[in-house]
């Protein structure tokens, strides 16, 4: 998320990620992709169901497919049905339950996948890392689906503008990401997490938090929300953005890939853009339940 001048070794280890300083061509691709993606995502958040729920489930499934590729690139053998299936079923369950439609019980599905995955290890060719493959498949499925399901109750939070809390989340996460990227590239000196992503800086992260906290009350003016409530919302989204980005950097470092995929020109895969958003929804829902009144 933030660019930090560093040694040649650290620069090589992070080259090509969105946190390293891109060339003019890559930056241009990022801008063009953003002009397409931003209105699309904001429109989906505003329109709501069925488009919104279907998009959340499809995006989660595709991100799980990218995780599958990352794990395979790292030499692992994930249980594809457990990884992708569980990741999709969790937000699907939350979506259908919100309308009273027949839906699988989330806990029952998780239990079935956990046990079914262990049984599958008994009939597939064994390896020394079989349990690791099982744990990664289930754990990363819960990471994706378990977090993305919170976008359903967040969209249901009442405001005068349909989907406002999701729209604000997207805008504030992008503000945090942009502030961190440019400020970190300009003045970043102190490493934020050198063992995970050497090019991220404390200065950039702080700039991202401050930027989100400043912009959030401005967004709330149009819907009559208290500035203090919105400033806190901005800080929560900014913090979730920074931590979520670091988590994906950790996954990429351990699987030896620089991007999760090639879906979005100039950005990489879908997960490369979702990483900052994964933690945002559950923390946003928690914040609104505690402070939203």
C-alpha cells in the first residue's frame, strides 16, 4: 500500500506489487482501470439486490479461485471443492437468509467441509503436507467467505441513501489506499512491516488513516450523519484497509507470487483489489452496532 525507499534486495522482493512505485505505463493502466471499476462498484452498492448479493458471491468465488492458483504456485495442493465451495456458500447463506429463502446453515456447512476435507485426505494420494493443504483450504475459505458475508448486513443498514455505508466504505478505503501510496512514496522512511512487505511505511499508513478520517465526515454531510460518527467510521475503515493489505502481502510472500492474478490491468488479480476491503465490512458492522445507535 505504501512505497518506501529501501535496499536493492527489498525492492526486488516487492517489485511488481502495487506498493512498489510503478512505471508510467502501469500507473496509467491503474488509472484507466479505476475509471471503469469505481463507477461499477458504486453502482452495484447503490442498486442493491439481486445484483448486489449475486456480485458479492461471484466475486468471492473468483477470489477463492485466485487463492487456489496462488497456493498451487507455492507448491501446495489445496482441496479445491472445500476452498471455493465454502468461500461461496458463506456469503450465499447470509444473502438468502436475509430474504427468508431456504438457505444452508452456515455452521453446518463449515462443519461438513471440515470433516469432509479430513475424510478426503484418506482417499487422495497422501503427502507429508496433506494436513497443511487441508488447513489452508479451510482457513482461507473462511478468510474469504467469512469476511465477505458481512457485506450483506452492512448493505441492510438503514440510511437515506441506499447502500450508503457500503459506498462510504469503498470510497474511504480507496482514499486510505491512495493517501498511503503517494505519501509513503514521497516521504516514507519507517518500515511498517519489514518482514512481510518491506515497501510499506508507517508514514504512508498514518496518512491513509488521517485521509480517511477527514473525508468520512464530508461524505456524511449529504445524509445528515454526525461528523464524529463518520470520523470514527473513517478511522475504522482506514485501519481495516491497512491490515487487510498486509494480510494479502503475507499470503503472497508465502506462496511466492507478486499478484493474485491478471484480471484487472495495472492492478493484478481481483484479490489484489479486494484485500484491503475484506476486513472493512466486519469491522464496519461492529462499529455501527456499537456506535450507530
